[in-house]
């Protein structure tokens, strides 16, 4: 069986599935972040599992664009964590440096991720080497995914020790999310995010994520917003409704 986007990098267990009590603000925040993190991991796995199998100039061009969108989404997420969410949590809880470990983890894989970014942005279809992408991902992938796992545990720990109601975590997460959504491209980033979901994961416990999005948005993405980069979305692990499908180059 061909690999899918749940390997080789391991997905994050969501607190809503493992702990429950999703109404508690700290669980809500950690769970929302876990769902987002799994989107990034599935995207990275889709890249890793298809990188060696693209060869035609059109396929390579679309694949490199897919990689570029992945790193745009990840960088946007991390930059707004550093700018909005983490400082807000520290300020509201009166705990300077509380989120410092998360920032340090960002820096740990930053240089290797920048090398990956430089390659996918400057390489032409003619110059593409099928083993280059995997080698570059190997330099940062496990550090990156470990960070995504540990950040969820860190958020839960902050809730247990400093924010038992979860109100501060939820307030700052929602401020972060509002900026993230508003600044994301509807023709690049949102199609990627919707197509890296898996509504069947963990028995579908997060199948309606994001909960506040109107039901028709996946149809709008599929019918209108995805057309400009239609070739790029071939590499997605799911359709725009979050239903898993085989990787075409897996």
C-alpha cells in the first residue's frame, strides 16, 4: 500500500479525543492548535511522500508551488504565535518568559527550514533533483514535528498551573486565530488548509473543524477559489471537504 499523509511524521493526538471536556478554555485552545498542527504535519508528509515521484516540468512546477504554500502557512502561524499569542498569554498571566521554550524550539529548526524555503523558491523544473527535497526535510522535519507535539503539552501545562479556567489561553488563541484567518490568502492558504484536514481522524472527533465556518465554504473553495492553482491541489492528501484520498505521486 502506498504511503499516505499520516506518515512518516507522526500526527498529534488531539486533547478533545484524549482528554475530553472540550468546553474548558485550555482544552479548547490546545485542541484547536493540535488540529492546526496536524494540518501542517499532513502537508509535510504529503511533500515527503511525493517528492521523489514528480518528474514532468508541469508536475515539478506545481509541486514546488505546493511546497511554497506549505512553508508560507507554517511561517505565518509561527510569526503570529510570536507576535500575538505568546506575548498575550505571558502578559495576561503576569508570567514573563512562560512561553520561551516554544520560541526556542522555533529557532532550533529555523535555519534548516530556511534552506528548504530557498530551494523550493529558486529551483526550476529543469534543475529539480528528486532526492533534494527529502534530504532538506530530513534536516528539520523531526525537530519541527516534535515541537508541534510538545507545544500542545505546554499549553495544557500552562492551563493546569496558571490558567485553570482556560480563559486567558482561549482569549489569546482567538485573537491569534482572527489575525491568522484575516491575513491568509483565499486562493493559496485556505485551500491548502482545508485539503490537509482529515475528518475521519480519531473517529471524526474534530470532523466539523473549523466549527464556525459556514458549511458551504468547502464548496466555494472547490468550485471557485481553487481554480487559479488547480494543478497544485493534486498533491493534497484530502479533498476540500477533508475526506482522505490517495496521494497521486505517493
